[in-house]
């Protein structure tokens, strides 16, 4: 059950609890956000009345963190902060920003190695490691009878004879290929490399000189006529394919070289630490546990790991706990490599472009509009709140938070989570805390209340069994 669902279940199970009074009472505190308090009685009542929710420390802390995020968000909103400044946007879209920076850096460095001038392109074609190949296929299935096989072979031989005699051009001949879609691309397979085709086909393709056509080639697919066009006839297509091959090769060698260049090392006890981190990613955001190191004293900590993991698909996160020690070390190594790649990108001065930032801002704007609407603070209401004195508008904003919690419990509104990375930034910028003693008191009080409620339920009179009228 996710923390959001835990929150819904808890609120839905509340009976006879005045949320506003409970949260504002001057008693021991589980959490603070600005000048708002989440009290021990309030948290205990929430947990005790929610029968399906386990009473555990991580549940108490999880609900408290959600409350903190809501409270800090509303405080900023009623203070007139749109949270659409560049710093807030980049914080809220942290995973997307990292991808944008990596993409921009990739474009820059690849341009230096993969953009071939005419002389370089001529050389790549002559060397022949990569070849642009076209073919015509007459399909013959493995179970085709001998007479069908004979007919297809004669058709292929006749077409090959026409090509060699100049009676038919390749553009026309390729329309007879039985490979789906081959006619539209004149039989082109693009730029191929060694080990990518069946042996007979590859041997024929790599035996051809520029502009040559092969003898008939038989494979498990049927009969092929293989053609290696002259560079002058396919220069643009060959250049695009060669650039793509160079990019792939560069990416592999560049990423593989990062660990060695930075003396990257994963600690032996990293898998054990990873298991602890994924049990509570919220708490792990403050973890100083070192999972790995690199040169010049660089450290990859539990908080760094948790930040990357929180940006991943939840299904992927769910698979981590079942990973072997070696798989978890590889995961830590790959995330460290990500950090180093982005470090080099920043050193190269790579930042999101204005267009990138505009797109990210639009995304955040839509998310925040949904959140404001869910809480019930519409534009006119927001304008009225921002006109109040500071203390009054914060108090009024907190009332909206509490009413939203009540509506969630009654299934009257849809849950809309504060974007988790924006929540991180709100907590970093704001004044807040979880109070360990308050968490413990709420935990114990909830257990006591749950036991009492269970006892009352057990003593409640049961309806009499229906009498059998046939006796």
C-alpha cells in the first residue's frame, strides 16, 4: 500500500475526530511546517481508526511528511509565490532536467566525433567496416516444395541477368522484391556491420566492391540479389548511417571509460545499504551512508542513490529488493556513472536551453494547477487569501489543507500529490521538522487506541441468529 493510499485509508476511517481542533491543539507534536503543527493526538486518532493501516514508525513518518509537503506548498501559494521561477521548476523536474542536460551534452560531444567531412566519409566508405547494402528477396519458406523453390530461383536468376545486362535498373528491379516495404526504399537495409546478418548474406555483402552486384545468394529466407551502391549514389544515406554507428560506438566507449577515468569504486557493503534505503526512500533522502567513491574525495551517498531511485518507475523500484548483491553493485555503479556524466556536462557549461526551461515550466504549471484545484483554492480564492495579513492567510490556507484531508477521507476529492522533487525543495527552503519523540508518542498512543477500539468491537452485542421457521 503506498503512502498516499495509507493516507486515504486513514482519513476514510476517521470517526468523530475534529481535524481542525486536533491539529491546532497545543500538545506534543509529531511534525511542524512553518507555524503549523501536526499533533500527537491527531496522528494517533488517524492511525487508530484506520483498521487496514499498520501502526508502524515508517507509516507515522510517511503521513507526517505528506502533511508537511501540503502545508509548505499552501504557505508558499498564499504568500503569492507561483513556484514557477526557474529554480523551483528545475527542482520540481529534477529527473527531467538531468535528462535534458545529458542530452545536450551528448549532442555537443557527439558532434565533435560523429560529424564527418567529405574526406572522412570517403575514407569510412573505402575501409568498408560499415556498408550500405541493398537487396532483392524472392521468399522461399523452409517447407516450400521443390517446384516452388525452382520457380523462385529462376525468377531471381532472370532478374539478376537483366540487371547485369543493363536491361533493367536497380530502382525498377527492386520493386519485385518480396520483402515487405522493400520497394519503397529500393531494397535498402541501411548501413550494416559485421555479425548482423546471416552468414551467407554477410559473406556476399562484404565481398562486393563499390557498385557491384552479387551472384544469387541463398539463405533460410529465400534467394537474394545483393548490391553495394557507389558512394556517390547514396552519400546522404550512408553519411547518416555512419554517424549513427559512430555515435553508438562513442557512447559505449565514453560511458565505459568514465569509471576508470574517475577511479570509481563501489563499497563492498553497498548492497546491504541499498536494501535499507529502498525500505524508506523518504528517510533515505537524508542518508549520509557512503555507497561508493571516486577521485579527489568524491562520495556517492545514500541520499544520492535515493534521489535517482525516486525518479524511476515504481515497478523498477519494486524490483530492487529482489536483486542479487552483484546486480545491486552494478546499479550503484551505473548511478554513480550518471552523476559523473552530469558533472562533466556541468563543467562543460551545459544547461537547459530557454526552450527546454519553457517546456518544463509548462509541465510544472499544469501539475500545480491540478494541485490547487484539488485543494479547492481557485484563482479568485487565492487572490483573496493573498490579500490577507501574513498570519491570517497562513491560518486560512491551513484550513483549506485540513478540509482537503477531510474530503479525501470522505472520497469527495481526488488525491493530487505535491510533486515529490518539488516537495524536497519546499522542505529544503522552508522551516519544518519531524519530532522523533512525537512520532514515538503517536505510535504508542495509536497502538493503545487501536487495542481499546478492538476491545469495544469485541464486546458489542451481536444480532441474534435467524430462527428456522420450518422447525
